[in-house]
């Protein structure tokens, strides 16, 4: 029987089921090795770029199982919500936040395309240099570190069944 109580009862946010995975994406992107050995700038832009890189790799893996497409959407929505909150915390106002979020989502979309490039390829190398270091390549060791860690993370994600990945609270292969 239908009751008014059910009508006004708040339903749990389905995106919250992806919260552990989102937290794992952020933790993997904030791992000190990216910034120390990989020489990714430890700035707002650098952190955004690393979150976008790790998120793109995770979303690519989720795309391998079309039945889990909703999980990818929910994870992307958490990205947008988190970026919105971060910008507001920094002090951006409503008028600016919407435009910046639009740019961030556009940037993520572009990265989703270019980060499909094969591990070790010149295409991936060029995309990483363009996005992580704004076109100025770091020394060879820093770039090699990032390339190797991307390959390692991608291999670990490929070895994880998507049904397990979408509820994971850590990413296999992510170096702390």
C-alpha cells in the first residue's frame, strides 16, 4: 500500500555507491610518487590533471563492460560534484563555478580520448606532456616514471573485473 510517508522519504543517492571508488581515484592521483619521481607539478592544475588521468583510466575500464555504464556516469557525477565543492572552497562564486566546471568536464572529455593511446606510444607520451606539464616535458626520468606508472595502473585495472572495480575502495597497481 502506498503511504504519504514513502512519498516524502528521501531516497539514498545512488552515486554514493561509487564514493569508495571516487576516493580511491583521488588517493591514487595524489600519491606522492607522481609529484616527486614523476615531476608532475604539485599545483591545483597538476592535481586536477592527475585526477583526470586516473579517472580516465578507470572510466575506460568501466566502458569495457556496457552493463556497468551507469557506474561510469555516477563516478563522473562525483567528479563534477567534488570539483564544484573544491572551487567553492577556494572562494569562486556561483557565476564562475559553472563556467569552470564546464571547462573541467570538457578537459576530462578530451583526456578520455587521448588517454586511450597505447602504453609506451608516442601519442600517449605527447598527451601526457601536453596535459601534465603544459607542453614542457620534464626530464627523461620523470616522464619515464609517469609512463611506467600509467602502464602499471592500466594493467592492474584490466586485471580487475569491472563488477569488482565499481565497488572498490582502492585501485590495484596504484603506487602509494
